[in-house]
C-alpha cells in the first residue's frame, strides 16, 4: 500500500492544493473561512486526481522505466501493473465524485481534467507542443477549479485570468525545459531504438539521412515560448483594467513581467546554449511565483 501512495507523488499533489486555495481565495477573499466544506472537497478532488494521473503515467511508462528508473514500484516488482491501473481508476473516480458534491462546474472540470490526464499519459506526453499545451492547461485549470468551488460564478473572471496566465507561462517553461533536455533526449532516443524498448519518444525525434533530427526546429520552439510570454504579460494587466485588482497587484505583477521580459530576451540571445536554457527555466519559475504573490496581495489590497 505504501508503494501505491508513493506512486501518487504526494509532494506533487500538494502543489496542486496550493493552486486550489489561491483560486478560492481570489473569489472568496477574507470570507474564505465560510466555505471550508466545498473547499475541502475541492482540495481532496485535486489531490487524488493528480495522484491518479501520476500512477497512470507510471503504468504506461513501465517499459521505459525498466531502463531509466528500474527502482520504481512497477519495474522493481513491488507493485503489479494490474494493481497500479486499478488504483489509478479508483483515484480518478473518487476525485470526480468528490467534485460532484461541490457543484456542476467543478464536476465538469474534474471530468475534463481526468480525460486530459489519461490522454496525456497514453498519447501526448512525448509530443512536444501538444504535450506542453496539455500540461499548461492542467496547471492553469486548477486555479479555476479552486475559484469554482466557492460557487460565485460572477467572480470566476479573476481565477480564469490567472488560469490563462499560468497556462501561458507553463507552456513557455515546458518548451524551455524540452530544449534544455534536447541533447539527452536525442541520446535516449538512439538508445531506445537500439534496445527496442519503446518507440514513443520517436514523436519528438525522427531518423533522417543526416542522423537524428528533432521534429520541431529550435527557432520555432523559441518563437512559441516568447509568444506565450508576451500574451501572459498582456493578460496580467486585465485584472487591474477591469477593476478587480488594485495598485499593489500592479506593482508586483510588473516585477513578474520584467522577469518574463528578461527571459524572452535571454531566449533569443542564448539560443542553443543548454546551460542558458536551464537558467531561463529557473527565472520563469521565479516570475510565476511572483505573479502568484501578486494575485494573493491583490485579493486583499
């Protein structure tokens, strides 16, 4: 049983709970203590659905993990594939049912996110741009889910804007992380072809006469990452424009936007420098954290 719980990646699940709380805080404000019942259901739903996705991912990646991560629960023989799949299904159902006790919006989001997690594990995790889009949506939607748990539909515009911001910033960061890992993935692709373990990573790379080539050019990936950051900056000022947030929010989100602008400049300047991509990824994470703080401050100031 302990191995199954470890497969859920509890720390990863806890990060989702923070996003739920922030989304709820943006809608309820200082009155959030009056919504502890629906918020409790929301926190539980996100925890188990996120865990279900992690368990399913281990189930799908078992052949690759036999090579790359042999100590994980399934390849080491501590957990059977059948047990892992059954546990994942139970977690998905528990999350969806819990969301159903809140309201129809949360139930709908829970069903959609569960389907996206399943499709991501089975199809999208090795597809560069579609996989990045799926991860971005999943991260961003948790904020909307938290806001929806409060039940005030008229105020969902605030967490919805945060959802878009988180989605755009996450997509950009995922692309940067892919470029950082590109050389390692290239070698892994060759290794997997040789060992005939899996062909899934072939979605990222293709064999040509010139050797192994990535299916999307690095320049194209940089353009998409920069475009996402530019859109994130534009969307970041909408809460103040529509009167949802005050000057405290504007000041902090302006700092986050300066970090994003720095990252955009670095992406163009440090193209094809792996260490540069690693630094940019860390900066993007800092910018995203500052943006979260800005929304929290804006809920009270």
